[in-house]
């Protein structure tokens, strides 16, 4: 039975992401597994394009920055004293923190973009912020979601202990 992609199905995709010029940004080495049906497991435009598709079907979705990782926000770039951060920090590492004036539960993942003396530049923007993306994916599996997956709003399973994030 070739079940179509529909609300409350778990969908497995082979995918890759390129920029509009065809440069590969994510070659999709691991399949993407998500809960379909408005659970915010995948970008909404991609989910719309996959609705009613079946195993073996491919979609290509062009996303503008506001449909993907958003526009670059200069207010998410901060300078911190090295002494306020974990030891052994290197450029390219990520640290979790709250933007100034944010609530405790509004944590952002900051990338270390520069370390000069005792100052560290942290950037809370996604690396692909302000980027238009071309998402190409092929449906490789579709199954009904379990009641617990639907209740929790994400995929469960042996190799998927954590929610599948986009």
C-alpha cells in the first residue's frame, strides 16, 4: 500500500538544499523524518508541497528567507567578555544564551564568530539567515503516526529519540 502524505503521518525524505545558484548548502546525508500536519516539524511551504504525495514522488520548493530561517537580525550579534563564557571556547562553537531583556525560556543558540583578546563575538542568527533556499526532496516512506507521536507533536522511534527539528 502506497499511503499518501497526509495529516498525522510520519514522512521520511531524501533531500538536499541548495542556494538559488545551485550551490549545495546541505547534502542531506541523513534522511529527514517528520510528523506531517502542522506540527512545525518542517517549513510550512515544504509541508504544503508534500501533501498527498506518495513514495517515490519528488518536490522542489523555493523558499524566500522569511519562509525559511528569516532575515539576518543584527540585534542578535553580541560582544561578551571571555570570562563570562565556558572555558575552551573556539570560533565556530555554539553556546546557549538569552538575548538581552529576554525571558529565561527564550534561549538562543549563539555561534562564536570571533575571539579577540578577552572579547567574544556571538551571533544568534541561523547561518542561513537571509538566504533563499531550494529544497529538493523525495518521499521514501510514509506511515501512520502513533497516538503518542500525535500527542507530543513529533516523531518517536528507536533512532529518533529526540524530536526531528527543521
